[in-house]
């Protein structure tokens, strides 16, 4: 345990939250948070702690820089996740502080002598692999819907499930309209953390189950119930396919932009006319405005948005890479800006592999385009424009010569 600055008695320090939870699970953790019971803010400042909290007193340890928060209570006043009145004072007990936390597994404290303080049954829930709310006050904070879904994704591989009464409260929050009070930044923060877990598809699945996905990402939610051709999609349902693709992408790459692109690559199928089902002709184009709309609303980072748009637009083309003419391949390379951002090709292909394997029975399928397209790209990239320039050549003439040379290089590579 890190060395702590000495505080006056009867001040007590407790390790809380994720560090206690993950230590009990034998799960890796990197941050430790502390609760200080019985202290005034001035006592912390006198001991060299640096105050960083505005709404409630949070301090950084002068040496370890770990966070130390004064024990506090919260009372709902107003709507949304910011409508709380906080009270932090020496008379707030550890049990009161733990009571305001979202889940029982996050409401366990560890004293300096190693004793566990577990007033709400968090240890038993860890052993039972259950995510359970601490109190009915859970329903006062809409952000907790996303947090529970993220913890579900984080520990899905360990067999965790959400308690029925907790899921009922999540559904109640989803139906209340309170989720609309969440800022785009907080939604994306939770989504991006979930995308970093081993099973991000579990996050999406739980949000859909409790009605939150419809509120936060309706473009995605509508995919469930939309059929696809059984020949290519034995799983039939587009929503099911989407989660399988996300699962496959997570196995192929830890990159958030790749996982996000996998998640939204088929949004266009959600607006295909029902009379045309199970066909979704042109979905690679109808999905583009939906991705832009979703990304703008959630303030998705540009790198994630840009890759998602490219994957949506070109995944159908890349699936047919072996059939493409050299001129079409060149247009593809121009379209993804291969010349300035060559790393994009591998990322897009990764998403396309996930798209193929995210189908029942196709989980181990080979993807020849993974070998073919990089080969063609390398040939085109090897063309040196300097060797093409003739005396008097300018602008468009140079560009045309470069395109022609790249086209020939691609064709030659296709023939070898």
C-alpha cells in the first residue's frame, strides 16, 4: 500500500471502488481511490494535498497523486446526472459514503489493516457474479445505465449477470427520458470504454435489452428484426449480425476505431424498404448519412468517424476484391486516400474480415482480400512520380501519368 501523508485523528482512510473490487476478483487494476472519513478540507490542505474537486472535495496525494475524496452523501435535486446536492463533512460515515455508489461490488472498502467493510453485500455478489444496485437511489442517475452496461461488458467473460431488479431500474430510467439529459461527451466516454473491453458486444446487447439503445443510438437499435439473405447470413437478423461482427472485430484488434466501425458498418440496412427485404441493395451508401448523424450527435472523434464511413462505403467492394478491375481497385485506393494514409487499408480490411466472420458458420472463414489488396497497394505505391515527369509536363498531365502508371502496376500485380 502506498505511503500516505499523516492526518490528524480520528481521521480514517479507506481504499474503495475498483481497486478493492478487482483485487478480490484477481483482476488487474492500475488506479487506487481513497475515501477520507472524519476530515475537514483544511486538514487535507495542511498536509500538502492538492484540491481538485469543484462540486465536492477531492484531493491529490502530494507524492503518489492518487485521489483522496472526503466522505460524502448525495441528494437528488433536478434532472439528469448533474442534478445532485453533495454534502461532505467530518460527520459523514463510511457506510453513508458507500451507500451512494452504483453497484454493491463498487461499495466495498478496505481499511488500512486490510479489513473489508462491506455493508451492502458486495463480496457475496462478486462471488455470485452478480451486478446489483446498492439502493433505490440508483434510479436517480441515468449515467448508471451506461456504467452497469460497461461493467457487464468488462466482466462478461467471468460470467457476470445483471440482477433482475437492477435491470428493471435500468429499464425504468430508459423509459423516463432521463437518458436524454446525458451529455454527448459522457455517452461517448462510456461507449469508448466499453469498446475497449473484451466483450463490447455485451454492452450493446444490455443497452438494447433495457431500452437504452433505442434512446441513445436509434440508428443501431432498428437493425434488430431486419432480415438478411439466409445464404450469406444464416443468423438472418441484422442486429444479431452486427453484434457478431463487433465480437469478431474485438478478437482481431484492440483499436477502438476499428471496433466502432464494425459496430456501425451496416446502419444502412435499417432504412432498406421492407418490401425489398431481405435484400439491402445500396446499403453501403444509405448508411453514410446515418453514421454522420450518429457521430455528430455523440461527438465521436474524427478518426473513429472517418474509418466508420470508409468501412461502410467500401466493405461490399472489398468483399469482391478478386473480381475487381484494376481501374476499380485504383478508385478504391483513391477513395480511401491510400497515398497519404496507407495505414487505413489494413484497418478497413480488418473490419471486412470481421464482417465476413460475424456470420453463423463463417467464424473461421478465410479472407483472400487480406492478401490481395495489400499486394496491389504495394505495387501502386511503388510508382515513383519523379520518373514519370517529362520536360514541360505540368499539373493535370503529371497527375494523369501517375494514375496511368499506378493502373499498370496494379494490373501487373493482379497478373502475377
